[in-house]
């Protein structure tokens, strides 16, 4: 799975196995926030705060600076 935040286009896109998700694969994202901490995966924000930890195993995580092209996304490991 790949998630791309394109600040210049004010949108976020979702890809699975290098292919953009067909329905709802891109959504408006015009209210980003400035991160003040580390990158965290597998959590949900609830009315009580952050919780609901991921149950399972994540093999690999990569974070890239900048927006990857669709060709670059298809070539990811």
C-alpha cells in the first residue's frame, strides 16, 4: 500500500500494489498539520485520543520526501 500526500494539489491518493485505488483513490486534503513528533503507523484517533493499536505485523515501512510519480510507485519494492 502506498499513500501519497501532494500538498501542491491539496490531495491524498491511495495505491495498492502500485495501482491507484479505483473508487475513492484520491481525496481532498487541504487541512494538513505540522508534525511535532515521530511517524506512527497503525493507530486510530478516537474521541478519547490516540488508541486502537494495529493488531498484526508490518514487514517494511518506507517514507519518501516529495511526491512520487505513478511510475516510481509501481517500481517500489
